């Protein structure tokens, strides 16, 4: 699966994000040079199974990818504003990805797997990852 299609979809549909990038853009976010809120798409996992179809091989591949969302935690001392911002962004993220078929010629709809806190860093940023799965197919 081409994760650039996920980046493009989120960039076009999530107007609340100031930046959407790929894993390679995360260094800039860690250094604090990317405006918040922002998200980053990265590959997480891949597992395949074979189906031998009389000298043809068809593989179903479950591909996992993550979307890391970073929000500012500076507006209040308890972090409630950051949690509200995160909740709004996560709802929009799921609405844009769950059920979407990135490549109808060889894939199925995207499913949300789980989400979890990654970090509350020293720069008052909350880092969250949502993990998604999509089945794709390849045959020779």
C-alpha cells in the first residue's frame, strides 16, 4: 500500500491539521519546527498468507499503518484542551479512513485497530498513535 495516498487524503480532508507528513517528517516535529496540530503516517506491520490457485499464487496481505497525531498541551495546566483537540482530530481521522478503500483494484476497506498515548513530552506536546489495517492482494 502506498502510504502517500493516506497522507494526501488526510491533508485534503482534515482542515484542523496544520501539517500532515510521513515518517521522515517526524524529526522536524520532534525538534519543534512543525506547527501543531500535525499528523504523520508511518508503516507498522505486514503479514501475508498464500492461496495456491493451480500454479498461480494469490496472496492476501494485511498491512498495518499508524497515524501519529501531535497536539499542543500549553493552553491549560490540566491538559483538558489538548484532550479535546485530540478527540476532535481522532473523530475526523477515523471518519476519513475507516471504510475507505485506498486501491479498489486490489484492496479492501481500512479498519481501525487501536489507539494509544505515545508521550507527553517536555515541550508541552501530546503524542498519540492510531493504528489501522487494510487487506491488499497480490497475484502472479
